[in-house]
C-alpha cells in the first residue's frame, strides 16, 4: 500500500503524510522516502515526477513480488543541506523509513549520504549529480543512479571539443553541483586539447539576472558558454544569452553547452529557442519500445500533458531494483541493514523499462549508457514532446568515471 504523508520538522516546510497505522506496528513494511524539491528551482526536473516514479515502482513491485508491502513518503528539502539532513534523521529515527530516494541538489545529497551511512540505511541518489558520491564520499549504503557530472561532461563536453569547439567559458552555480560540473568538464576539455579561458561563479539561489556574467563570457574570446547549473537557472541563462545576442549565428556567436538540462527545460524554452542544443540524458521517453511503455504507465501519475525525464525514470528504476533486492534478502533483514541490502543490489543485475539491463559497480555507481541528443527544430518535430534526435551513445562502462580514478575508500585494500 502507498500512503503519502505530511509532517513538519523543526519548523521546516517538509511535506509528508501520516501513516495510517501506528509507527512500528508492522515491521515488515518497507518504507521509501522521496526527498526532493517540491517548491523550488528543481520542482519540474525532480519533485512530483520523482514521487510518481517511486509510487509506480512500489505498485509494480508489490504486484510482482508476493508478500511485499511498501509505503511511500515525500518531503521537500528546500535545497538546504541542514533541512534535508534533519528530515532524513526524523525519517530514519522516528518514521521507520528504510531508504531515501532522489535528492536533487548535490550538497543535500552529500549530507543525506552521511546520515544514511551513520544509520545503516539506504540512499538511492537518483537526482544528485556530484561524482563525490562514488569518490571520496562513497559509502556501502549509497547507490548513485541515473547520471553524474563525469557522464555529462564526457558526453556533452567531449563531443563539442571533438567538433572543434575548443575555447570555453564557464557560468557556474556556486554550490556542489556547479563545482562538480565545472571540475569534471574542465578535465574532459583539457584532455581533448581544448582550453578553458575563464569562469564566473554566481550565488544560488539568489541570482536571476545573468547579464553581467554573460558579458564577461562574451568578452573572453571563448566560443562555448558552458552552463554548470540546472533547472530554472539553466532556462534563464539560455533565454538571456539569446536576448544579449551571444548565440547569434556568425563569427561572433557562441555555442551554449548546457551541461545538465532536462526535457522539461527544453519544453519550457520552446523548440525555437532550444533548437540545436546538444545535451546528454540517460533516458528519453521516445527512445525505444521499452521507454515508451514505461512512459505510458507513469503518465497517469504525472502532471497533465507532461513527459518523464531521466531523473523521474531513475527514481522509478532505483526504487524498483531496491525493492527486488530487499524482497530477495527478506524484508526484515533489509530493514535491519541498509549495507546488506545495497550489497544484494550490487550482486543482482539490473533490468527495467527505463534503462534496460545494467549493473551496480563496487563504488555504488549504477552503469548504463549515456545518450547525446540534439534538440530538433520546430520543422523537424512530429508533435508534442518530440524534441530529441540521438547523435551518439556512450557505452555504459565508458559513461562512468574509471573505477580507480575516484578515490572511493571502499576500494582500498
């Protein structure tokens, strides 16, 4: 059974719903907490869509696995690490939550990873992007699903440098995601003999006017403006760059590299403004028969006239694999030990309609291909949400940072 809940934590606006039975009455129920952005700049890229993905996974797992019982909670971390960590402690200590899913915002994700390891509970990072989750901050209780900054940098950044776009300027959100995107993309660009001519960091989430930063980019001599941000900031920066004429065709025009952008962002921009953008996603609703079937099943749970993105799909797939592993281990054993459950997840191959077959590496990174897409022009689109054409696919093993390169302490002998 899936029961949303609403509660508050230390005055924080954390949304969740009361369980219908007394807490702890039924220890065999697996409880998943979707910790996401329900009111801020990542609401469309995560938020209700991530909750919908986890609810669908719970329904399908209960239908397929005899005796499995699941409840789903949700809360808003407000893009604040202390708020997120406080909700996680409440969920683990008081509300018998066994696993936390999603967590857009890398700073919040790193905080949750620490709490989950301390409490021996599972963290399914399907929305956080920083590679530190499988590097220096890796943990036996964390699985990093969907995407990370290395995957995005290698796919999008590598393709642009190979095409001759070798002079870059970074516009960076001053928080963990922005820093990680800049670091990993810079490594890819320089390895491919490109150059980073400059960068500017801006305060998040206070900044909405990017004009002064865009002028710095324009005067740098760079040919590529790399956006190391996400959500509403990416949309605003692209719109303002067009207004300033930065992307005007011709000798002076810059190419925009949106290092983390979702199909909902393209929808908000419109094809006329977004056409020609190169971007990377590990899921596209219209990629193949399996992704279309998954989309058909999740649509009734999402906002009207919308389509799932890779984060929504990752929340579904990560939760589904967790529930399969917990059922195989036994619900009571899974509730006792998050690290034992993650070990079982790593031992089992993954397979779902969103990402197809794959597996989870020793450092906790879930492996699947990364797809480089180009946004279609209005004339190329056949209808609503027909936005992408695939340019290239990076195989799963190449889309993840090399296993020994991240500094994960779990790999030390």
